[in-house]
């Protein structure tokens, strides 16, 4: 994946959020909480996200609360949200459905 560190304009972020229900802008990052049947299913999702994050060389903040997993994404070295964040967020949505 290209290391695009061009920050997204506010209008781009808002358009992305409208197209991706469940994600919200909080504290300068995009966040989403996923719910799973149990702890094992939540951990399996985390493993899939970790594999995708490693492949993209872009790592989300991950908070695990039994069967709930919250992801937070921001490109720290760009000082805001970039296409790297929205791409990994969309990949996480797809991984949650598997």
C-alpha cells in the first residue's frame, strides 16, 4: 500500500462517514465498535485486522471488551486522517462480515 500521508479535507471525511455507517469522528480519529457473539469471535476478528494492518503497515488502536472490539484510526505522522485510515477502516468492515 502506498504511504499516502495527505490529510483528508473535512468534507471528504464527512462524505466517507456517511458512506460507512457505524464509524464516527471522535477526537480527530475515526472510531467504530463491533459486537460479536463471544470473546473468541472478537479475538478472531482482532487477528484478521492485525493481519490486514501489518500488510498495510498501518496500525489501529484496538480496545477489546469481551465481545466488543473498538478500532480507532488516525495517521499520527500526517497529523490527521488520510486515505490509509479510511482504507483500513473499510477493510475492517469487510473482515467483520467474515
